C-alpha cells in the first residue's frame, strides 16, 4: 500500500483500473463530454468535489472515466456493505474508495476522513441524493446535506456534474444490463458552484440545506441542458410521495367500505 491525499490505496490497483475501465466502457458505451476544463482548472494538488446526479448502478464507471480524462483520480463515497462483497470490496479498498456506514453512531467519522482527504488534495465524487433517483422521470431528488458540509468545512470548490444515458445500460432495480447496441452516455460539468453566501457562517441545518439546494440547482440545470427539457419546479421527495400514497390508499379504502354492497 502507498499513502496519498485521499487515504491508503494500492498504486497497482489504480494503474489496473486506468487500463480496464476505458477498455470495458469502449465495448458498450459511446460518450459525449463537456466541461472537463472546469475540473482541469483546479490545481492537481488541491481538493475538489464533483457533485453529480445518480441514475443507476451503471453510472459510476462512465463518471470515473470522465474524471480520469480530466486529470483527476475519482474517489467515491460508497455504502459500506459494498466493501463486503467478495472481489468488489478488494477493488474498492485497493483504489482508495471511502465507505459510508449508514445508520451507525460513528457515521460522522466518514465525513471527517473525506474532509481531511479534500484538504490534502483528493477529488471526491458526491452523489448528493444518496442513492439512485426514484423520480419517475429521472430528475434529481431532494438531496442530503453531506456535500455542503464537506465543501463549507474545507473551502474546496464544488464542480456540478450532470449525466444521462447510463440508466439505459442498467435501469435502477434491474440485474440485467443492456450492453448492445452501445449506448450514448452524456456527461457535462459546469463552473464551480457559488457558495460565497454561506462561507464563514455556522454550519446549521438550515445553512446546509440551503447550500445543498444551490448545488443541486446547478446539477439539475446542467441535466436539463443535456435532456433539452424543463425540470420539475420541486424535486422529488421519496418520503413525501410515500405519505401521499398512504393517504390515497386510506381514502380509497374508506370509500370502498362506505359503498353499500
């Protein structure tokens, strides 16, 4: 193992991924990329956050290649359970990815590691939604605030990134990839998000929510440009939608009980 800004990793594993990932993606994807200069404009010795929308389990690999070709090695925050999968866990640990221990009391330790990595020059990719979108039209959902906390705590730039097309390779919830014909994966990065209004302020829940909303507004705007469509006025909120569904079901049940036989 060797030591780097974003933690311990194997140089051999990273070299291998730089060979395997481009070759693998060339077999079943075509790409259309824009905005990599915004990543290149950040000094290679400086930390940077890439904040991206999340469509399916297939989209990290194209995003890895996009980031690598922009001159940075990507470090993802990933569910800790993925590190327990034989083979996959070895690769993730070997390349220096960061586990997220959801539902545990020491979850904050992960963000501290992330913040240290950013201060030391890592390129960390955040999926602010926390999981692949559940929006029926695949627009970004209501985000979590970890990305804003990491950005405001360290002062590193946040580059918004939108991606589209990977969901056709492997739709969320499916275990059957559609590899052929090759699918076009579009990725666009934008200029750093303007978070100046929040700098120097206490990291309260309200400040973090507002800063995260600013970040996701930029990501959603880039996605709208790729898709040539208008996003919804309000992002999809899974908990709200579940509550609406329960209320609708209760209303339907009450109506059926009130109907005479």
